[in-house]
C-alpha cells in the first residue's frame, strides 16, 4: 500500500509546530500547523523533492522573498501567490544552522582534554563553532552567574548557557592548535550574502532575536581567521582530514544536528568510520556528538527512560551520553547521566 505523501508532509509539519516551534517561535508554530491543515499547500509541497519540503527551508525562503511576519491565515494568500519565488530560493539554498552558542555546551567536555587539541567539525557550515576558544560565556549555575573568558581576554561574542551542575562550568579553555571543517556546501564567513542567509534561517520570535546579533558577531570572528572547510561527504572526507592534523594533538571530531540528514545506514557507516579512526591515523581521537534521540540506537539505549529530550541534543563522548544540550546551546544538563 502506497502512503499518500501529503499525509506524511502534514504529519511532519504538525510535529514541527507542536514539538519544535511551540514555546520558542509562536509564528513558526502557527505557520506549521496552518500548513499541516491546508490541502492546497500540502499539494504544492508534495511536488517538491523531499529535502526541499523542510519547514525550515520553506519558511526561510518565504521570508527571504519578503513574506510578511503575520499569522498563517493572513500570509497564506501571499505564500500561494509567490510560490514560484519561494521554490526558486529553496532550490538554490540549504538549511545550515550555524549556532555559535552551541560552543557553550562544547566547552565543558573540551576543557577536560589535556594538551593541544585539533578541532574537526563535520557539517561545519561557516565554521562558527570552530572557535570555542575565542568566545566568552556567561553560565547560569546553581550558585549564580559565572563568566569565563578566553585566555586572550574578554570576547565581543558572549554566549549564554544555564547549567545544572557547578562542575560543568569550565575552569580552563582548550588549547586549540588546529581547526578544520567538512561540509557538503561550505559557507565563506566573509561572504555577506551567505551570512545574511544564515541570519535569515534563525527563527522569528523573542527567544531567537539575540541569536542573529550573536551569529553576525561570531561570523566576524571567523572572517578574521577563516578556517579551512573542505567540500564533501563527511563519511568520505573525515579520515584524510583528521590525518592532516598535528601529530601531537588530540583530534576532536564533533558535530551538532548533522547525522539526522543521513539515513540509518549512512549514520551507521559514519559511526563505524569514527570508531576505527584513531587506529587508522595513529593518534588519539575523541568523538563528541550533539544529536537528537533516534540517531543511533546504541546511544538511545543508554538514555534513561522518561528523560525529556524535546529541544535537546543527547551529547556523547565516544558514543557514551554525558549530557543533554539545548539545540541552540541555552542549557546544559548532566543530571540524567551522573553516576
């Protein structure tokens, strides 16, 4: 029996609105639920390739083309009238959430690695998360606000994160001696149009307004010292890229919300490549991952039952869960995994 694609699209947009946008972007929640119950819009989405039906891409493309930020009932006619322009923009663009604030959740594990560190981010986009050692962070800890600054001094980019354990606040920054990225569609942090598109991908809503200013400030940091970001498939490129890192450094392969874009066999293949990476290149490799539940079954099996994971990644160190990290770096919770 063939499933009507419109039913799958409707279920996806309903889930996007109720589970992801709710409580964080009221406008996108309204738009997503509106689309989920709109037969004409579902017909049009069904005519697009699967990756181009993503709510993030469709809504960002509409905004790029000038969609008014009004409730779905009011914007619906505009969307239908300008559908060809929206589709055209979506065909040329991709969804790449390059959220520098995620570095606030990377610093706790990175700070525990002694000696020089070589950072290799897969799905790096413009490489904004390759500079965790260049950003200041204000951690809201149980005892109160605690700020950490890079060794070079306070940064113009200030990240914010709430932690549930004093031990999560880093006592030191990692000694980053090398940084590189891999991406199917690398972004040049010096390209203003590309950075404008990244800013446009940030959801509308008060919870996200600060993200745009932070993104632009972080892009300026990356533009001042552009990292090498190789174009290609992470499964095919990661070994050679890691092998080019300094031999005396711990190679840290890390990523956020990347593996969900691979199918189950692709995720399995990548995990197997990483598992044997250190032996193949003859040095220490640490694999840090921020991905959603449902990415790899062996990781899901280690997450305690009834753990609330909405809007959160399961952060892992070498495939062992160590924390829940908010999708945009706003919180870092270790309680479910403390032993």
